[in-house]
C-alpha cells in the first residue's frame, strides 16, 4: 500500500492533505509529482510505502515545493510557541498546570498573575478577535469594514 501526502511548503506543521492511497507504487510517485506541479509549487509531495500492519511509513520519493526542500520538515519552534501561548493564556486567567512528579498527570494550581500579564494577554486576545471578525466579514462578502490600505 502507498500513501501520498502533500505538505504546504514542505512543512508538516501547515496545511496537508492526502493525494493518493492505494496499491500502485508507480501511480503514487506519478500522482505525487503531478500534484506538486499542479499546485503552483506551494506543496511538496511525499510518497510513503505503508507496512502490512498499516503502522509504519517508509519514505520512498519526494517532489519538493518551490522552496526546494529535500524532504518534509517539522518546525518545532511553532509547536513550542503554540504551547507557550497556551501556558501564558492559562496563567493570565489565574491557573497553571503542573506535571506531578512520578506520573504523567497534571494538577491545576491557582495563581495570581501580575496585572501587566493580564493586560498583555487581554490586548493580544482583543487584537486576534478583531482580526477573526474581519476575516469572517471578508469571507461572507461583507467587506465594508475591512481596511483596504
């Protein structure tokens, strides 16, 4: 069995989708290359051979995005800052999740964050809420309130 996954700009953190899943290896390689070309260089396509038990993937071919990466990559900084954002948001709301020593469980600890922390988080949340509303208006076709400059 073969699996072809398209990764936006070759980045596994971003948009990705399945191009093909089936028994034909030559077809998988061809479809991966065609998809990478058809998407204007935005997507790199990796062809995997799937183990009989369906658990393991072996990379067998890659067609890069226009960035020219050798293989798909994962940006761990994105994961790190996503996690830190969640920690900061919880902290600003008065809680901190502490990992218990000796096991993988977590305990919620109540904290009193400094006012500057709650102010910074509230400003950021307001800004992103406004951007989200603008995007919704744009997507619905009501672009009257969207800045054009």
